[in-house]
C-alpha cells in the first residue's frame, strides 16, 4: 500500500512546474469482496485553492462510461428484453438509412452506397458497425465539409452522431459512435430516458449515488471538476468540459459524470458476477469478456492499435495480440509483469483508465481529468501503478 501511495505522490507536481507531472489523481483496486486499495493525491485545477482530488471527485467519465452503461444494456439482454443479434434497424430506422462511404469523386463529392445488411446490437456494442468519429477521421471530416454539415459527435444530437459507415456492418472494426445508437435503441425499446433505465438496472442497485448524465442536477451541480488542458509547455489550463450541460440526447458511450469510487463499484460487480454472486449472471459477463471479432476484424483492430499504440493501448507491449469484447479491448496473452490474458480494458478522452483481470480476481480504475487523450504523464503513472499491483500487492494478498 505504501508503494502505491509513493507512486501516486511521485507523479504529482509540487510546484508550478507541471511538465511531465499531474495535478491530481485517484486510484482504486478491488476484488470481488472488498476494496484492496484506494488512494488519491493532488488537486483538481491549477488554482492553489482548488478542491483536493479524491476518490469522491466527480469528473466527466467520457468513454469510461461504456463499461458502466453497456453493463446496463446487458442486464436487458439477460432478461430477454433485447437480443445481441436483433436487427436494430427495426427499432432505430435511422440506422437503416446509413450509407457506406466508398470514396470521393475528382471534384470532391462523396461516393456513397446503400447498406442492405442487418445492424445488430452486437455490432453497436463491439464497434463492428463501421461507424467512425467525425472529428477524428479525415474522410468523415471531408464528407462533412462536402455536404455543408456543421454538426459534431460532441453535440449529443442524432444529427451529430449520424455519419456514413466506413465498411459494411460486421466486416471490420472501427471505434466511433455506434454505442450512441445503442443508447437510442434502449430508450426506444424501454420508452424511458437512458438515465432512468441505468438507474433502475445499475445505479440504485449498486449504490452508485455519484453517477449521473446531468452535471447540473441537484446535488451534483458545482461538484464536477472541469478538464485540464496540457499545453506544449507542459502547463495546465482550465477548459470547459467539451459536451453540452443539457444534452438533447443522452450518450451511452461518453455521457456519464462519476467518481472513482462509483466506477470501482461497477468493476467489482463484474468480478462478483464472474463468481456467480453479482448483479449480472455469470454467463452474461462471460459473454462480455468473450473475444467477439472474426479473424478479418481482429486484423483491422490490430493494425489500428499498432498505429495508435501510445494513445489506445500503451499498457501493452507492441504487437500484443488483441480482440474486442462487449465494452472493451481484451489482451489475448499475459502482459509481462502485469495483467493476465483475457483481461479487459478501456479509457476515456480525459485520460482515465480501467482494467478488469478476472483470472487474477482484481479490477482497477485510475481517474484523472486531463486533456488531450494519450497524456504521457498519465501513461507513466498507470504503468507504475499496475506493475506495483502485480509485483508487490497481489503476492501479499
């Protein structure tokens, strides 16, 4: 425990020089029965009087939301409300109107063709749909410009989430807004807002009292830490959270505000389910952690993560064989000095990260509030923490 405390403190700036350092962080490790470790250090913003960063600090979870909200979707799957291989075009007709972007003509006009394949819930939850992120894909940015589109995925609107597909459903792997359409499908199936569904399926049952889709709701307003933008000089400045305060649509993929403590409760519930004791059935969680991609999809995932290794999968050695489950990336081999094969992980735009290692029986969440994604100081901290967990903490357990 002292080693983890020391690592956390060693990565926090103690002066105005934040180059290679962080201002604050919280880290929690759990097994199915208890919190093994929880620690936090630093503050939430550059102002000396800013609040301390604790395990109860509320932050924008960004894509850390996915493991939480998809667990809620899987509760509906478990009860037979919806099937993983149901065609979501019957629920969300807008999905049926999506076309496939084939390229551009010499004069810059997009070339599109209709999609006649089913779009399943499984496609939406594993990024097998072919839908990218408009502000991170040059082709989609070019398409937006060509048609005079001003909407963006960060608008939290159906128009902002709607972009053409890069390939036919099920033929590749591409990270993007497919999960947002899963949230739209859930709302339409349940005839309820996404926050109501998640509260009924997860939040209230797990005691996640500091998890919400609305950062200005009673009891939450004023408590959410803003984001910190690191400049090229290494210094931080306060910047607004880059999504609407009152969203038109609730984002299943990136819409939660939560604490490290609440995030750890969800991860712990997955470990409990693995032992047959959790909120979800063991078989449901086994399906979440089962590699979902066929060989051709896996090859695309591998190529993308190799290309963007330091942003997407810095915790793994180069060339680590990977697959994707329902809500996160799975390493197919043991990571030397770290997590075992079959573990699942993901991260958020604001650099928070998590992993669940069911073989070792532990899960961990690191929460920060730093932009842009891929911050080198966070990656170094995460690596040291994980190596200490497996090198010192687990052998003593």
